[in-house]
C-alpha cells in the first residue's frame, strides 16, 4: 500500500509540473502573439533584394525586421538577381516590395531594352525614391588598368545577365566605344566578381551600389585596388538616351589606397510594388519605413541619403496611391 501511495504521489507531482510547464509555454506563446500584433498582423510582406554581398540585401533584412516589429507582418527578405528580376516578379505579384534601379524600372515600365520582348510591365508602381547607386569599376592596381579604354581584351565581371548592373555596364562600355566582342564578359554577381579578382580569373568587376561596397572594401583590405572612372562627358552623353543616369562621384578614401575622387555614373534606387496591393497596406509600409530611417541607417550608411523631401521626385513610373497619400500628408508632395 505504501508503495502504491508513493507511486500515486509521484504521478501527481509529475502532472502538476507538466501543467505548470504547459501554462508557462502558453503564456510565452501569448506574449509572442501579442508582440506580433499590429495593423498587418499575420500578413505576408516579402521584400525582394539582391545578392548577399549587396546593399539591397542589408537594407531589405533591416526593413523586414522593422515591418515585423512595428506592423506585426510575417516578413522575409528574399535574395534575387536584383533590379530586373525584382521588377519582373513584382509585376507578377510574387512579392509585396522590391528594390530596383531607376533605369531598369524605366525600361520595364515602357517595355524597352531588355524588356522589349516581354513587353511593358505596366502594373509596377513606385513606393519611394531611396538613395543613389554608383557604378564602381574595380581592378587590382597591379594590372595598370586606369581608363575605360584599358578594358579592351580584359576579363570583366559585368553583373548577372539582365541585371541592373549588367544593363548599366553594357551601356557605359558602348558609350566608350567598347562592345562585349572587345572583352571577355562574364555574367557574375557582385560576390562572384570579387572572388574572381581574388582568384586571378577576373581582371575587372562592375558593381553598381551605394558606397562603400562591402566586397570592394574586403578586396582593398588585402590588395591595392583601382577604381576606374567614368568621365562626366560619357555620363552626360548617356543621359540623353537614359534620363535616369546622372553624373556622380565616389569620394577619395572611400576605399583604402584610392586617394582621389572618381567620376562615375549614378542612378537612383527605388522601392517598388504592384498597383493592386491595397492602398492602406502600402500607406502603412511607406509610413513605417520613413519613421524608422535610423534603423536603416544603422544597417548601411547609404540609407543616410534617403530623404522624405525627395522620395517622390524623379520617379520614372506612377507612384502607388498608398505611398502618394503618405507623402501628401507629410508635405513632400503637392
């Protein structure tokens, strides 16, 4: 009898402990659900970014975190081939937001350039103009490559095929009188291009991004590098055909050993969506982005160039009504 009583007591204690654990887990779950509550609670918000070494990826992950914490959305930042892929996917409603370069978006919206065969993607919409991308053409200093003309006959990483970087690289080369027939063009991503330079299989890599670019910084930490300039005369000539292109400059000492400013082409980056995403949702996404710029700036210094006053300027496609409402409320749009 004593053994039976002891067994019953033991089972009772186990049940009490299990019940307590269950209640504790329930509370933790409830707290988590409470934290996830918000105006977009449980709604998916997928942000299309770029390669893992690019700034789109860094800012996209920071933005996903902000939307999860502030709006309760189920967020994710998806790696992609960047501008062209992001624009095409958004036109098919495969995500809610994406980063893209203004010149690529212009081509897509009008059905020009690389989008001529598929036709105009007329349902994409702008959320905001963000920060400028600068074409950064990097090579090991020991190769003695100093001008665009020196690129003839060289192994070039021009960006993933059809990407915003590759489109921009091809146009710069053509304006300088160089075609892909004059070089060995490899369609490599940012990280692949940098790795190619490290391994000696690539002479020059084209990287269109904000500065500093982490891949170039990594390269410059161990080897002397050269940033090949794009003269302003070439940029101004390009601008006549592609209005999104502007004259830019990469400041001296952005990268170790590069002691002078380098002229180059710059083009704005946009946050885009598709026209059928509900106005209220886009309004909240836009509002939350601009109310948390400090967190984006902590993710990458390029975000310091994001300004509410300029967010609706020089857009190559229509602004989504949800974003338009926010900018009008803030006086950034008449």
